[in-house]
C-alpha cells in the first residue's frame, strides 16, 4: 500500500479518537478500523466514478486497475 492508505488511516484515527489514540481499547480500535474501511471504499468508489475506464497514451485501463494503482497494490 502507498501513502494514501496511511493518510486515510490517519483521518480515521483523528475522527474516531482525536484526543489520543496511543492507548486504544478494543471498542475504539473497532471504530477506527470501521472508519478506515469506509474511507477506503469511498475513495475507491470515487475513483471508479471518475475513471471507470481511462486511457493512458494508447493503452486502456480497467476500473479495477485504476483503483489498485491508486492504492499502490500490485495486481
């Protein structure tokens, strides 16, 4: 994963436990992970909406490739 995932996790931590997240309990950690997952899904959905199929040079890329590339995940 690239820095986008880390940035989204940081946003999730800031939203769910802005006071401090150095000593999360299980409920807080679950809330953070849920928020993080929702942010990733929303980010991926936005990518698909903007570029369900995009053309780079003479190469067409499918939406799944665009999402994987955006998050730095190898296909």
